[in-house]
């Protein structure tokens, strides 16, 4: 465990930032050297792949067993016995399209890279029905959560009406629409223009409705705590509202993944814009329609963060 020098909280050895206050943690003792990575032949299609890959980048078959042959000066190298060819996945889950043109790389909580999902030309289904373990083991993913399309080096991701949505990290500034959902740190926020917020008490005849007076509020952010449950609401009155953990108009002091000054919402000439203020972990917006992707884009799906990397 690593003890934060700022707040004294204990953190896991692989964490880079304190979960309590967000302070950079001191370096732990040097990790053990990683095993040597070498190229091995896929037992299913014969293509070359790094020995630390679990799945073949060409055919998608499991290759972990091929990398477990005994090694060392006294142990003869034995070829791994070919495994039965995997059953073809459902057409909607992971259609094969030849050699990968890109990868979706899992970004772990400590910032290091994890599993790699090959993306071939055409449409690739992403969801709990996928043959990839990193997807099939995530209960917050829908069976067919999203589709990533690749055409002539251009990438587009589509949300297939999933329950929990697909979120993309914004670059610079992004215009908000009424009803948008925002992810920052561990918080899920629902943005609404005040004109679309339904009153709790319907107006009857000419009787005035009781409640807090409307002093020029133009919008509202609600904290989503569960299915159809919004536990807190923050009304927006000023033309510029800052969000953070330590500095701002809306604060999330207990969320170590929110930066001290994280993001800003601004109303400009009748439009509303969301801007990330250089936060460590980024600000994300749920996509509504087909979203073009560029290399390096970060995507939140289920409980995981993915990065698009060219092959």
C-alpha cells in the first residue's frame, strides 16, 4: 500500500493518484521485470503475434496457451498443442474483416494499457455477447452495446440503444444539448434547460404554485444516482459555472477522480458549451448519434475506458 503524503489515505501500490485527494502518489518500489515478449505462431491461423497477447490479432482465436510452453536453459521448448477452432460468434457480436486496422486498448485505473481489441475494416460489434473476455465480463455492457465502423481509415462509433450509453472524452469545447449526460470523475450528471424541466406540481386554474422563486435560472444539472433516480440538483443562473473538487460553483469534494478545477459550463448567445479545464481524468459526454473518432480518442463504455489506437 502507498500512503498519501497529503491526506494520509492508503492506496493500492499501482495507483498514481490518491483516491482521497487526487495528489500524485510517491513511487512505490520498482516492480519486478516483465517477462520477455517474443513472437509466436497462432495455433489456429499461423499468423505471428506477441506472446503476451491473449487473442490473435488476425483471426481472433485464443493464443494464450501457445505462450505457456516451458522455457529456460534446461527446459526444451515444446510447441503448444493446437486448440479446437473457436465457434463462430453471433453475426452481430464480432464480425471478422481481415487484418486489424486499429485497436481498442483498455486503459486501466492507474493509466497503464490492458487488453487490446482488434478492429477490422467494416462493422465490429462491441458488447457483452462479444468473444473478447474484457467485454463479455462487464455486466454494465448491453449484449450488443455499440458498433465501431472502419472505412478507408475513418472510424465511427454508434450507440445501439444501450442501457448505459457510450461516452466520448471531449477535446476543447463541446456544445451541450438539452438532455445531455455528462461524466466527470465518478459522477454522472444530467443537463437540462430550465424550460424543459417539468414542474412537480401541475398548475390549477390561476392558483400560483408554491416553491422556490425563479430568479433567472436558465438550466439545471442533476446528479444521477441510479435508474430513474436523480438525488441532487444544481440550478444554473450565471452565464459561466465552474465544476471541480476544490474550486468552483459546483463541488464534488469526496470524488478523488475530479480535479480541483475540472470543467466549465458557459452560456453564450443562447447556446451552452461544456469545456474541460485541463483535468487529469477528462470530461465525457454521452453520444446521441454516429460519432466520428480520431486516433487517441478515449471512450467510456460499461465500467471501462478504451483508447482508439491505429494498427
